[in-house]
């Protein structure tokens, strides 16, 4: 540390300022400590410190006076007189604001400002609205679309009754069981554009093409045992679905493979004649993709192929394979998608009924 200002470090706490500053995260406390550090070093004038921090001369002098009077404790004390004007957002309005944000009621801060005025009679500047949003840690995010015919109650009931559905399959207790979740993804040569990192003020340009040629990827993830199976196809139909079910069945012929997937028309139902003998099927509720962890994998794949132009389907598949290899090569990737959520919990309940759910 350079030369100190004797009139500033009255309590001999210069080293304490440095110690706290080393571990203090961004925020008002760090800003004050940084101002004191520069003041104690004595290498910058008051005006230069103001310029560095973007603060007024009055604020810097107020912080220094607080440090002289009360040391570090005085500097970091934020009493009522230092909190600025009282917020005009009442507790009732704040509660309703949080509820509305969770429901996705507003698209813009302008809409929130209008709502505050019309509903609660609170008329504030647009900057105040952004301040309120910041205090409740609001974020502008793209909502997940949900089909209008979705039945939330049916989806919730399925999560709580999967063990019963597995029990209803009446699988012989002398056969080990492997549990899978399965889905398909369509990708094409039409370039998919997604957000990427860049510097402030810079607009990145990404070459794109509109070429309507597609391929499909069948994917299955093992619940608990960490297995993964994939199949590329030019289309989706019952024949392709049967091929993939046979691929899953051949992974471990001695086991019964229970496959959970949605009720698409090209998906076989349990007991269909062309389903392999060691494959059983459980169908998800309609319009409930959030119940299938494979949906998360498709988002990872799209991240891996976005903002790129592929000349052929073969080139596209090569890029897809580079992403998918992580999941059939090691179980850790599969576990990260399925986690310890409701599917594994229900599988554990089922396996407690004298069934052997394979976990390796």
C-alpha cells in the first residue's frame, strides 16, 4: 500500500480495509471499501476517485467522514438515513408483482409500470420499475410453450403413480428390469440460430441457410443404470420405432426393458404384436414433454449444432454424434439429465416390491 492520509485512517484500520476488500463481492460494500483503499493510498485526488467509481464528490466525502468517525463499521453501516427515498412499492403490490412474474403475466417493464398505476395507483418512472425488478431478482426469459390441451393434473398424477403403473405390468419377479425414457428429435439443414457471447455494442453476424432437409434421432436414456441408445433415421414411423425398441432389447436380452415415452401415433403400445418380447411400454400423459428427461438432451444437441451451416445430412449427423458420444460413453452425462428426480424415486418404490431394477 502506498502513502496513507493521516487524517483519514484515524482508527488504524487500513489493513482491515484491504482484508475485507480482497473477499468482498460486487455491491455497495465493495464500492465503499474500494473508495477507501484509493483514499488511503493517497495517489488519487477526490475528483479522480469520483471519476473511477462514477460517484459524486458528496458521496465520497460522506464515506470518508463515516470512516473517520466510526472506522470500517461506520463506513459499512447503512442506516435509515442512508437508504435513499422510501420505496413507493407497497407490500401488497410487491406480493402481487412476485405472483405475476411467476405466472409470466408481463412481457415488458412498460406493462408492469402501467399495471402498477392502474391496479395500485402507484405512478413511478420507468427506472424505478427496473429497480423493483432487480430487487426481486427478476429475469427476462423465453417461456416454455405448453399445448392448450395439456392436463396439469394428469401430469402431476403420473409423477406420483409411476410405481403403480410399473407394478401393473405384472413383470415376472425372476427377471431383472431396466427402465428407460425415450423420445425423438428432428433436426435439419435449416440453420438454427441461438444466443452467443460477445462484447457490449458488438452485433455478431452468423451465416444461415434455409434448406428443408431433415433427419431424426431416436434416443433412450437409462434411469438409474446410466445407459444410452441412439438411432438415426430418415423418418419416424412404426417400423423405425420397432427397430429402435429391438436395439434397446438387444442391449441386455436377459432383462425386461420398460420404456417410457409419449403417445405419438408412431409409438407402439404395450402388448403390440411386433414389440420385442422383453420390452414393456408405459405411455406418458398427453402434451407433457417436461416429464421426459430426453427433452433436455435435445436442447443440448441443438446447442452443439446451432449457428452452423451444414451442407449435407451426413455432416449434420457428424456434429450431432460429437455431442451424443458423451452420453453413451459415460453414465455421468445421463445421470446429469435424469438426476435424482421423481422418475428415479418412483423406480425405487417399484424395486422395493421384490423387483430387481438394474442400476449398472
